[in-house]
C-alpha cells in the first residue's frame, strides 16, 4: 500500500439473499482515497452508492453477504474484523454524516448529551468540564453561533442548517481519518447548502481528513471533490479526476447525468433527463447494465459486459464504445 492512502476498496461485492433471488446491490466496486482527499461516488438513487458506504461501515442487515478482495482502512482490512472491532472503528477512524439529521439525532436528548457522548466514549475518564469545553469548541469550529446556548437545545429547536452542522460536529468530534458524507446537504436550501459545503471544505483542509462524498449532484462534486467514481447498477462505470470527468466525459451514463442538470448559460434550454429507470438489481441485463437506456447501444452491448478501458493513468471507463476494436473517441459529448 502507498503511504498516505487512507482507504483502499478492492472488488467489493454486497449481495442480498431474498426469496426472489440474489440482489447484487454492489458488484465489483473498487476505488481508493488518499489522505486529505475527497472522492465522490455519483449516481442516481438505487445505484449502490449508499450500500457501498454502509458496507465500509459494516452496517449491513443479516441478509447481506459482504465480500471483497480487501478493504483497507489505514492499512487495516475491515473485512477481517469482528462486530465489536467494527463498532470501535466506527466513530474512531471512520464516521458518517447522514442526509437528514433529524433521523440520526436523537430527538429526546439535548445536543450537549449527544455531542458529549463522543468525547466520553473516546476519552474514558474525561472530566465533565473538559467535555463541556470541547463541545463548545467543536460547535464553534463548525460555525454554530452561540454554542453554549445551542448545547442546551433539543434537535427540534434548531434549524435544518444548524442540525446538519451539529451532525458534522458529532462526526468530527472523534477526529476520524475518513468521513463518509451521504447527500449531506440535500435536505438544506441552496444558500445554507453553500455555507455548509464551504465549512466542510475548510475543515477538511485544516484537519487533512479524507472524505467519501455520496451524491447525485454534480454541482457539489465540482465544489468539493478531487476524484469522481460514477456508479451504475452496483459498478463503477467511469472514474477519473474532476478534470477527466468534467472535461473529458466518456460514459453515456455520465453524459446523461450532465445533460439532466439545469443549464445556467442557457436558461431556456430544456432539461434532458436520462430515459428509463435503473434496472432491477436482481435481474440485471446480460450485457451492459445501461444498455436499455443508452442512445449509443450496439449489438455487442446486449450480450457482453464491457471491460475497463483506461484513457490515461487516472481515467477509466467501462463501455464498448472505447474498447480497442471499436474506438469512438469524442462520440459522447455534453449538451
Ligand atoms: Fe451504451 Fe454500449 Fe457503452 Fe453500455 S457499453 S454504455 S450500452 S455504448
């Protein structure tokens, strides 16, 4: 493993065994995150991005089967640890910011108890005064005004933006190496969204925390991420740096994600959503999973899964348009 690598995920497969058959929610996902970097996992709902993050946290239901060649978090293989170790890992090395803080904050406890709990858990024997002063400091860092007063509040007494800041404070209080943020600003209005993203960027730079940003929003990706993995039907179908993905889009699905964004330069332009729906993961198409929705589909796409093709060291795509016998450079473009 290279020095400075925070997370390395190799061939992650998360399958669910149901009465209807095997649901391959994640099927061969690989990526890595260097220290202090942010990787975006991008895709529509149901593409496998949240199950990927829950797999890293080992927060899967009993019906799930998790397999991977390896998942190294700071050099430790998290597939090889038991439930108790996994629980200790969560919070100490890896923590998560959820989309809707109201569902992850406990409504019956004041903020001071919920935030203080993290300090008590990670620093046994810490004094009450120390917990209080660290809690105030942490809320201040994430931009909560009047932190002493806010500590006495219950979650419902705070605005959506403040609750999300409190969630971020809780997830950073244990000083984790990796933060997984699952659509962290989706529930917020646009101006608060921008403030929260700005604050997360500042914290990342200050503490060199690595981040896995799960989102369907390419605007957020452009704002905060270094690398991007586009995920479809449980697989990474295109991966690259921000420049690779934004300036040299290759996969028709990535193109579709861009084309379904509002065009700020031409406000009259119509949105062009991707036609059709994500396939049923228990019944994926035989060839390319995107085939039924793809404007560029060829005969081969119906029967053969596309292999990974590299455009350069950092940028790869899984699509028959780019295999060596069928190069169609520049075919895919943005509206
Ligand atoms: Fe479209 Fe074929 Fe590429 Fe799949 S492999 S994205 S169907 S062109």
